[in-house]
């Protein structure tokens, strides 16, 4: 399969943005705890962390849709897209539950479904940084394989 250079650049830009936000999350969440942020009433830091998570998750969602479009010429709903790239061996099955959890978290962050429970969001982000990083690694490997 051939991917034109403009499309490759778009993947790389999305992957770079994803990595940038993963790095921010590791740094910012590693620097403090939710308890300290709340005690200091540091809403700006909490907002920054949640926004970086939202950016990272949206990058993952976009990349998954791009891969589906390039592999099967069809992007569907988020769950179908995740299943399609697993079926095409782009990412391993063990990333599925983490990606699904992250997409649900993204919806809660953006739309504030049932209100955002800071502890839930913090925990979900921290527990899934590995998922984000592994996704980045797998997609980068897939992209390199496609262009070489």
C-alpha cells in the first residue's frame, strides 16, 4: 500500500502532537498530586492536565480513523475503527480496553457528562499513559513499515 508524502506528514504531525501531550502529562502529573493541586486550588494546573489528556486522546481517535481510511477505505464509529485496526494487526488487542476507556474519558472531559469527577479523570489518565505511549509506538512502527 502506498501512502503519499502529504499523508505521511499528517501522520507524523499527529504522532508528534500525541507524544508532546504524553510528555506533558508525565511531567505535570509527576510533579504534583491531585490532592496537592486541590489543596492549592490550582485550577489552572488541573485544567492543563485535563486539556493535555483531551488533546492526546483526540490525536489517538484521529489517527485510528486515518488508518481505517487508508487500510480499508472506510472510517466508521470509534469502536468499529478500533476493532478494524486490531483486525488488520496495526495495534495489538491488549490496547483495546485502554483506548476505549480513554475515548469515554474524552467525552466526559469535553461534555462534562455527569460532571467531571477529578479523582476519576486523574486516575484514568495516569493509568492509561502507558496505553497512549504503546499506541504511539505501534502506529509509528506501522507507519515506518508502510513507507519502507
